[in-house]
C-alpha cells in the first residue's frame, strides 16, 4: 500500500501558520502553488498539491466581493487564510481562500490539485478512476475532497476538517495567464499554475 492510499491522521502535514501567508492577493495566489490542501474525512485523510490558483483582487469586477459584503460572501471578508465555499452554477462547489485583511473581500480560488493522499477515497467520491481528472478543475476538486458549504468560514491555518499545509518539494516553474470561465475583467493575468503539470485545468493553449 503506497502513501496515497494509506489512512493517516495528517500528522505529517501540519497547518501553515497565518504569518507565513502573504497579505496580498496576487502574492498569495503564487505562494499557494505547491502547497497542500488536506481534508479529514471519516474514512481517512485526503489531499493534494495545489497546481493552479486564481486571484480575485480589490476592485475586480469578477470577484464576489466587488459589490460588498452579503450573507453569502461574508467569509471572503475574513482575515487571510479562511475558507470561502460557494455553489457555482447550481452544480459545483468552489473552494477559495480569503486573502487580505478583515473586511477587504478578496480571495484566491483553488482551481486544481495533484492528488497525493487518500486517492482511493477520492476515486470513490468522484466515481472515476483516472488520476489526472480527480481534482483537475475547481468543481472536481471540491467533489474529490467532499467540500461543501459546512466548511465555509473555516480557519485553514488550524488542523480541522480542512486545512492548508506546506510541502518540502519545490513547486517548480510557475506560469501566469488569464482566468478561466469569467466574462468580467477576463483579460487580467491573475491565474497561476505549475508549468508542465498534467493536473492543471483548462485548454493546453492557456498553460504554456
């Protein structure tokens, strides 16, 4: 049994301290490439390496915080390092990380993971076998990690049902391009991805 299918309690993946997180949205989006998202489920720990993010900055018409705080998006306005989880298009959950100070309303969307731990569980959650497609795209990622609205507002800098962790492995070369699936401020280069990773989402033409 390999690392990916071993049931663990996450002892090898301590949470990232909030002080380590850059206090600026674009910097945080780059910083998170190569870091880990870990999820504690009844069956065991699942998680993977972040290979793609998108930044949603101050004054960004595509951002959920653009028009101010609402009951739906209030977690986006928390201090950096908290989960903002929402349902997109009525079908898919999206995992975001609040990215600046209390009351700012900016965040980083976690778009894709390289699965590392609990792969058998992730396959059951997704109902597919192909490793590349388990968490390649934000909706697939949330499904693989069984992320739902109950996790909205969670502190990702503390061990719990969901947290961010560091990784000793170098993240490699980080690419930058336009965000995917938006119509407002669509030309801004606010998507970051691990170059050469087969787990990055979107068309190949955007991931050079």
